[in-house]
C-alpha cells in the first residue's frame, strides 16, 4: 500500500472536509478554535446525512448484530483519547504510532469498515463536506437506537484530527481491571464525572468481552487461587464453561449482559445488583456506596437510565477538547495550519485529483483488522485486551 493511496489521500479528505487544513492559501490560517458546534450544521450542505448513516449502520447490523456495540465502543474510544476527532480511524504512519494498535484497541476495536463504507456514501452525496468524526458520532447514536436505546441530541461540526497517539490511547482509556477510583479519575480529567462512569458503563448492556479481560475473576482472583467471591455462583460456573482455564480460551467471547445481550435496556444494572456483572470494573460499581446507589436506581427504573444515558452520551460526544487548556491539541492545530500553504498541500491536491477516480474516500487507512476478528470485543473500556473498559461504549471488547 503506497503512502499516498492509502494514507495521504484519505486523510486529506477527512481533513479537508473540516476546513482545518485548507490547502488553499487564501483560506489558510483561519483555524476555528472554538468549535462552533451546531445542531443544523449539515442541514443545507448534507440534508440526507442522517439517513445515509442510518442505512449504513442498518446494513451492517443486519448481518452482524454485534456491530452496534462495536460502533458505540469505537466512538467512546475515539472521544476518550484527546477528544472526538476520528483519530482512532488513522493507521500508523512513519510519523506516528496511532491508536488502532494500542492495547485497548488492537484485536478488539471493530467497525472500521462500516465507517469507511458510510463515508464513501456520504462523499457521493455531499463531497468534502462531512467530517469522519461526525459520521462516527452519528453511527454510534444510530447503533444505540437500533438496539433499543434512547435517542440523544447531537450537534455537528467536529473537525477530524490528523494525528493519533498509541501512547495516549494506552494511558487514557480505562481498563476493566483498574480500580473504580482510577477509572473515575480518568473520567474527571475529561470533564466527565462519577455519574458518567456509572451511566456510560451501561453501554455494556450490549456487546461482548474477550475472556482474557475478566478471566482472573474465574480462577485466580488477585492471587487468591480462588474465584472472585463477588461473582454469583451460577454465573461463575457458566463463565468457567465459556472460558476454560487455559490460554486457548483467551479470545473466546462472553456477553457483557447475559440477560439481554443485544437489547439496549437496564438489565446490565439488574445484573450488577445480582452479582452477575462480567468485568471487574462492572461489578466494582456495586462496591462504592455512591455508585451502587445509582446502579440500584437504574436497575429498577429503565426510564431514568435512558434519560441519563442520553445526556451522558451528548456530553461524551461533545468532548472536542477534553480539557480546557489542552495545549497539545492547540499545538497540533497550529502545526496543521502551517502545512496549508506549502508545496506538500499542492502535492496532496494534485494527487487527490489524479487518484480520486481510483480510490474510495475513506476515513482511515487500509489496515483494518478483519471484520469479525475472533478477538474483538465491545467493552467500552479500553484495554481491550485486557482489560478494559468499562465505559464506553460498546461492547465488544
Ligand atoms: C491507580 O492510580 C494510582 C494513583 O495514580 C496508581 O498508583 C495505581 O497504579 C493505579 N492502579 C492501577 C491498577 O492502574
Ligand atoms: C436478579 O434480580 C432480580 C431483581 O432484583 C430478581 O428478580 C431475579 O430473580 C434475580 N436473578 C437472579 C438470577 O438472581
């Protein structure tokens, strides 16, 4: 895969639609630091956007129900690392090691092809108009709705990032074996709070996790040589069957919500009350009095959960600059701006026009894990493989 065909062009397209890096000198230099989000952002420029995204998610969901959890998780993992900027879609380059291969994503993040395909449809209807990150954000919402979860309002106009950091993904995404305090601290650093931890963990009402992310609970919990005593006994036996105590079972999948695996409902919280939460980070929500009170409330009131999930998702989707003084992000945009008027930009444009007819417009690079890779997971959290998340989105870790 040549650099230009697989990386430069798609990246350029994603960026250009944002006007972040205008290759034209006359447009260059106007970087919009305050995002100007707006609910009607694409109303005129791409009126069919929502329908196109809906169709793309539906088509994927028809053959792979689990994709809903995967897209939700992809969105969470994107927004949680330096804000929502579609950086998770970028392949590694000679200049950076991206998020795709970070522990929480490698062999577990799924749905890249779905976003690529939607992006191609959107480009056809509204060329160079809609950012990849807005598409991913919309696809996550459609996934929630399609699974029976709540609609939530979204504003648009997010800009795509042009760089990604494996290190940032490893450091910032929550892990399923991390203590609740640590996970909460990660949320707090993004402007989210403890309630958001509980609410967004509810995304684990759909999707799957790989056995290695919770296996120590089944056989040797924290070096005790025994199972996690908080895990309800019939659930334990069931999970031991799915994840036998050998390495060969590491990538087997278990449903995050065994009561209603594909339905977006409040059963996840009922499970926690019953001691049948799958991940350590799930069940840990019952150990802290503040979080367990929220869990208990959601377990008996699905409307409350739906309403709170909707508002936490809107918050998550608006993490454009995760912290107020995110210097790194500002620098990044500045660097970006510097690239506008130079020769490289012209090269990119020329290459674009030359290759446009040959290449599909894509948001990421070419190296996607194969669809349906055995080890995927939907856990929101992060370390996929290991352990991740609680939070997030979807499910499939
Ligand atoms: C949790 O956070 C503390 C304080 O930052 C840190 O020392 C500890 O290693 C973290 N624990 C895990 C499991 O990440
Ligand atoms: C889980 O809890 C609900 C309500 O608290 C109860 O009705 C149900 O029987 C419990 N299920 C299991 C498997 O314990």
